[in-house]
């Protein structure tokens, strides 16, 4: 009985720790990063895209008011809306939320905080209504990272590869255009030669005895 009671108490303690653990979401606009903090430790983090110039994301402490798995914007694109905002965490009633969206690598939203699909899924499972969200920093201080140059893989030049290359070259060399040009030129040359060459008149050869007879008769 004592063992069963002790197991139940442990189970209840674990449940209370999971449900009532001190959870906090920190968003640094100067680094364009989101941090999910539980009991003072960072559980996971991810890149974000905050509001662009003219649509700056407000700073301060907020709470998650509402969560919607499939949400459609009523405002953007203007005027009627229709933009998809999956894994939406509403922070205010005037258009501030965390949701899945495109991350170009710099602030590009209309005020909301865009998150990648993986971080949005993690946040959806981990978060609950009432969690505090602290937004701080300045988006104008953010310096976008330069894209990394990816080294191209070198192709091994084996026999098959070389043979294919040669066949392609041969096909290109005897293309239709070149074929037409070459043979049209040859035809022209032949026609010109026929015109220029003088006509050879063939003289009929008569034997000598016939000539003598003809002279005698004449």
C-alpha cells in the first residue's frame, strides 16, 4: 500500500511540474531569434522574421491569449485579407501574433512574428494559453548573414562520361543549320561552274579515203 501511494504521489508531482512549470518565450528582435525557456533553461530556439520598416513589431511583455491551428488573416493582404497563418499564437487583439511563415533572413512581416514550420510545430506542442512572451531589442540593429558558398561536387571523368560528351559534340557539329549552309553553297558553286565553262564542240572524224573520193567527184 505504501509503495502504491508513493508511486501515485510521484506521478502527481511530475504532472504538476509539467503543467505548472515556469514557461517563458523570449524574442530578440536585434538577433531575429525566438527562445523557449522552461525553468530557466532554453528548451529550443529558432529564427524569426519580425515587422519590416513602417510595420515595426512592438516591444514589451505579452501573454498568449488564443491559439489556432489553422488561421486566416482578416487584414492581410489588404483590403479583404486571406493570408494563411498556421500554428497561430495570438498576443494582442490588434494584430500581433506568432505564426508559421516565410523567413527571408531579415525583418519582412507586417508586424507579426514569423517562425519556420519546425519551430512553429514545437511551439504549438510546448506552449499553452497564458504563457508570457517578452519581446525586446531593435530590428534595425539586425545584420543579415551572408549566404554560404556551397562547393560544387567534381564529376569523375570516366569512360562513359567522356563518350557521351564526344557524341554530343558530333551532333552539335553536324547540326541542321550548318548542313543546309554547306550543301546550299556547294550547289551554288556547281551551277556557277556550269555557266562559266565554255561549251566544247565535238568534230566528227571522217576517214581519209572518203575525203579523197569526195574531192575527185568535186
